[in-house]
């Protein structure tokens, strides 16, 4: 399965593995676009319902069963779900797993590189093979820096409200930086996927937030 997918993607990209990963990532984001629209709509609904949610918590905060029932009724009246915001992230997990399998496949990325940096190598392997100040390591460092910049931009877009639990507010602010950690420990191919995917998601979020849904 992995070999067949790699062959198809690389064929469509003219044999350029890095370009193939970029095209694959863009295709994934296009497939997930309807879910992203639902996520943006859910965020706007939560923002609009914030005063009502605050009153519900003040009134039924000590009765979890009644609170859950009232929340469901409130969201149902808006044609939304309190879980709509997590769908795009969950839906991307199979694609991320597939890219991880490709990136760690023993032969799929053999001989393919990005500006001289082997796509199937992790940063530790690059340092061991080429040295700390080599071109491959600098390419990997540039990818990490770009992912960090996108994560910072994404973190600034996140809106937290007083109605959210303190732990949730803290997690939502550091969650975008998980892509940076993943890029540091995964092969370069997976880091390239994360860079394109998170950059798309950040731009997409900015566009959707400025448009009526």
C-alpha cells in the first residue's frame, strides 16, 4: 500500500518527492475544507453564545447532568455541536499517520532530498552523518523555524474566553507548538508535511474568521 501510494504521488509530481509531499498535503487540506468551515462556524457560534453559556454554568454548574442537557439543547437550537471544533484535527490523524509511514519506510524516500537534505532522515541522523553546520542540517533547521513561526501565528489567532476551563485555555495556547516538537523528532518528509499543513490551516482560519458563515 505504501509503495503504491508513493509511486502514485511521485509520478504525479514528476518524480520530485518534496513536491509530491507538498501536493499530497494540499490535497488533504482541500478534502478537509468542509470540516474546517464547520469548525470556523462552531467557533463563531461559541463566541456568540458565550453570555448564555456563562449563565448556564452559573445556574447548573453543580448539576453536570442538567448542564449537559441544557448545553446540548442550546447548541441544537443553533444547528451546531460543541464537538464540531475538534473534527478537522481528528480527521487529519489518518493522513498524518500515513505520512509518518511513508517518511519511515525503509525504501520509499531513498535517494530523495530537499535541497540536499534526505527526506527520510531525522535531525539527529543528519547531524551524525553530515555534521552540525552542514547544508542538510541547515535545511532541516529552516523547516523547524518556519513551523515555529506558523505555530506562533496560529497561537495568536486562538481566542480564549473566561467560560473555558483554565486548563483548556492553557492547552489551547500551547497546542500549536506541538507541530514544532513533532518536526524535531520526525523525518524531514513529515516535517515538510506539517509545515505545509499548518501554514494552510493558519491562513484558512484567518480567511474564514473574516467571512460570514
